[in-house]
């Protein structure tokens, strides 16, 4: 479900949907989450952003940032991914 990016301390993977997913992240040393989901993504998955942020905090994942990426909007996709990458870069540097 998750893949570690060598030497960067970054884990890439699907968006966690359940409590056990968040615990697995914490158990693998994750200290921050960059959320690229949109409100539409949350609605389609039946998730709640506030609940997920609380799960992160309650499981020791202190850093949370959001940079929404609409993956079906080809015109803005590259720009949104670049912005998300910039947010991730700031997170890693903190």
C-alpha cells in the first residue's frame, strides 16, 4: 500500500481511509501527511477531512498539509502537482 522513497524519509501511497491505515503510517515512522485529495474525493470515499486530521494527530502524526490536485483537469494538472511538490518540499525542510 505504501512505498518508501529512498533516503528522503518520504512514503508514497494511497490515501488512508481507516484507523488502521493511519496507525500503519505512524508505525512506519510517518510524522507528516501531504493530502492532495479534493472535497469531491472525500465525498466519493465517504471520508471527512477533519476526522482524518484528528486521526493523524491522535496517532502522533503532527504535520498535516493540504494541496488539492484535481487529477481529471488536464489543463491545471501539472500546475497543481507542482504546487503540491513545493508544499512537500517545505514539509521535508521543516
